[in-house]
């Protein structure tokens, strides 16, 4: 592998914040830019990344390739603190979205309606009081070895703090990845729910799948 393509895994730094928010939006629609689904990148990035970068940055890791951030893993080992943060943060984002709603295009309005009326029905149950994570990587850095190194760095962090288990919620569809892939690497698939917001935009059904791993 050339030096330009070799990936480095390191802990998150405050200077990575803008790159993570950008990458979140560039991969938010099944690994592609979120814009066809939702045009408000500020709200989208706030919802998915702000807790991890602003409140629990010690549990975040990045993939650096060619001197640029090309991927990230955002995790939390403090679920109660995150729930408290989300209470006020989600309310703030909802108010902001309502005030901007009239300026949104039809696709974005449809997404907002799905969030308010349907999304809560389509989020599978998750383990309580267990650390969790999610990650995104740009296409040029998507390699199995990189994903394994990224999760390994986070799992080592969790073990160092005495955590026994970790779960993730991952998007699953047949032309990209399936639950069987996670089982090969020691994860147990707990459940899955179809995410209907993609029905008009993707030819196959898309699921959100909860996977759990013992760290012993």
C-alpha cells in the first residue's frame, strides 16, 4: 500500500470536528451524501455527532489517510449522560427544524415528517447501560483492515475502562453488507427493523440492525 493510501488510526482531536461533521453528511445516505434525503447539513451533523465530539470526545477515533480525516468512529460509554444531553439537544434541533421547515425542499420536508411520525417506530431496541458506537468511512478508505483497526482501538479503550460489552446499530442491505458479516467478527445480532425512509430512493429494503459484542 502506498504512503498516500495507508490509513492511520488515532484518537479524536478538537481540530477534527469540522471534518467529522462534513464526513457525516457525505456518508449519511447509505454511504453517500445525505442531500437527496435531507438538505440541512447543520442539523443532520448536530444530531449525529455533537454529543460525541463535544461531550465525550475521549471515546472518538478517526481514520487519517493522506493527511486528511477519511473516517471516524464515535462511541459512548456513558449512556445516561448521553440520554440527558439528547433531551435538550433534540428539542433544540426540533425547534430549529420547525422554524426552517417552510424553506426546505419536498424531500427534506418528507424526511422531517418521517422523523416526527415514523422514526421512533423503526429504531430497534438496544441494550441498556451498555457502551455503543457507530462509524463512517469515505469510499477511498473503506477497507476491512481499516474498519477492524478502527473498532479495535475503540474496544481497547472500553476494556481499559472496565466495560464488558458494546453494541452498535448498523445499516444493513444486501448489496453492501449483511448481518452475517458482523457475526463472523464476534458480534451477536439482536434485532433489526426496516427503515422506510429509503423506500423511494433505494431499490432494496434497508434495515437498522443491532449487534452486540462481548469484550472479554
